[in-house]
């Protein structure tokens, strides 16, 4: 029996289909005996694993591991399993081992780390564990040799989603428990219609995982999978988890045509420059197909900073898109990375001023404020911070309070970000999220929305963000939802 584990990564209200684990399950379906354990659904995954082992035995324990909450939750699961089954291989895949393979392998309970796409690598690893091939030739695999030294094989080339079977949703313990209400609809599902991204932004952790490549799912396949979910589980909305949903206009039009008959409302991520190039006809088609909100990485209001990021957009393009997209009744959600390492103070000031310009053009625009937190990058990290920061060497160190807060951007303690500047960033986020509570917060009562707006309006009008104690208190009482923190 192969046990596939999705350790807890989010609160129950934010639980979604574990797409990473399902992608591995899809290539095992009909070939291998496997079981799926999801910590987002199961409060006692160790007990469930024990039960599976007792009933069916175990050949491999494999986990998908994202940095942050999921990585921290994976540690006790693996420790417990290794103690009980010391000879059974444990495999980590996903973003954490893709970015920090050596740190993963430094754990005594991790035997193999899969970097990048895992479908083919995991199947080849199974063959090697069964003696039919050697580990050394498996692309995308990192492992410990007989002397305990780390071996990192060459990279795995990405294949199209069309090359693999559909996710086997029916193999989840309770598929219907992943269909939950959001601002999009009462029964929202999630889906990947592509993998990767062709751009190489220097602050982005996706680049080292997919090496600036993207593969698209055929629009007909996307529509077929969503039609299946609508038929089987009565979904009425979907969140697309693609890193870049809108790659080119012809594909976007074909996608819109395929999705429109389904009558679903949806959210997706796109690039400012790509969507800005689309014709009015294409944008109307996207809206008719159900697009309610599109997330855009605006990142900065400074063209100098955007160039340093290798973002390949301009601030003028962001402003143009913010104004233009209003006529299509699509809400833009703009994300900004605060804290340029060269001059975090002026960077913060420039971004605040730029966001205020966006809000004047489009008051409905949603704003996501992020602290810049570096991740390894093949082209050099944004801000030239090599040597200024040393990443942890073990999962336990990553799970410590200091590095956990770094990962979730709560209190990253960056050597180039003075406390007063971080406080200004946080205070601005508090003011703007109170002045314009997100439409994604379906549980915020009308009185709470009105109260937050009333308390924060004078601050935003005057540009006074310091010491917002009344807003801190109000948000604790009202429990405002923040999209940036929804997975925590």
C-alpha cells in the first residue's frame, strides 16, 4: 500500500481539494494500491495512517509539503511514522523540497525529495525502490547515498496536464466536504488549468520549481472536468489555482467559450500586461464565462523596482488596467510586494502613494499587501540579498517561531527592513483593509463592514496610518477576513 498524505495546511473553512496529492493519485489509479490521508479533513492523520498500515501494510509514505503550516504539520507525522516503521521509505514532494531539497534531506525521517513535477518522478522512484532501476537516473529526484551524502539528479522537464489522467476525486475520503461557500458561490471547487509560469520574476518561488515554463490544459479538458464536478458535486463556482491563467488571448477566448455553458463564477490569476492587451470582445467573453475577480501581481508602483524584479510590466500599465477593467464588471485584485532591500522606506512610501492612485481610478479594486520575503532563485534573488540571509538547514528550524513567521510573512525579521518601516506597512494594510473590507468576506455582517469603514475613513483621507489602535481592536472584535492569510 502506498500512503499519500496531505498534511494540514489551512483552517477547515478554507479546505479545498488537495490537488497536489490528487495529481499523484491520478497516475497511480488502476496501477497501484494507494490511500489518501488529508490532514485538512482528518484531525488525527497519524491514527488513520496506523489503521491503513494495520489493514493493508505500507510500502511507501509520500507527502506533499508546502512551506509554512503544512511543512510544520508534516514533521510530527513523519517522526511518528519513522519511529513505528523505520525501514519504510518516506518521500517529500511539493514546493518545500523543490526549494529546499537539502533542508528536507537533513531530516532523519526524509529519505527522498522530489523537486518540481512529481507524477513521473514518483512512478520511477517506485520502480527503483522495487529494484528494477537505479536512483541515479531519475530526473527531479534528490536522495541520500550509502554514505549519507545528498545526491541531486538533473531537473525533470515539465509535461502538459493533458498527458495525465483526471484527478480521482472519488478516492478522497469525503469529496463533498471540500465543496464550500465563498464569495463566488455556495459550492466552490478548485482546479489547475495549467502548471508553471513562463516568466522569471526574481522574488517568486515558482521560478525555481518550474524554471520559467508553463504548460496549458486544453480548454475542452478543463470544461469537462468542471462539468463532472458540477454533475457529481453540484459546484457553482471555481477558484483556478494556476500561477498564470491568462497566457495568450487566443487560448483565453477558447477557454471562455468552453466555460460559458457551465454557468460557473470564478477567480483566477493573470498578468497585467497580458490582460491589458486583450480586446474588449475577449474581456467581455471572459466576463460572460463567469470571471468575477482576477488577481494581478502589480508588485510595485516604481518602474525602477519593477525592473529590478524582472517583472516586465510598468506602473502605467497597472493604472491603465485598473481603470479599463471596470467596464467589464470584473474586480481586479492587485498584489504588492513591500520592502525593497535597497531602500525599503522610499519603496513603502511609493507603493502607498501608488495604491491610492489605483483606488481613485477604481475604488472596487482589491489590494493585497505583502512583505518581500526572499526565496532561492536561479537568476539571483531580488534585491541582491545573497549573503544577507541564511536559510535554515532543517525542517525543524523552518518550523521554529522565527522562521515560521518569516514563511507566512507575519514577522519576517529581515535585516534590511527596519521595524518602523515594517510597522508602517502593517498599519497601512490595516487601514486600507478596514476602509475597503474585501468582498470575499462572506461572513462579515453589514454592520461590521459599515463600522470598519467609519472608523478608518478619516485615517485614509488624511494619510495618517500610525498607531491604529482602534482598528486593531475593531478587527479583533469583528474578525475581518484577509485573503493573504486565508490559508493559515
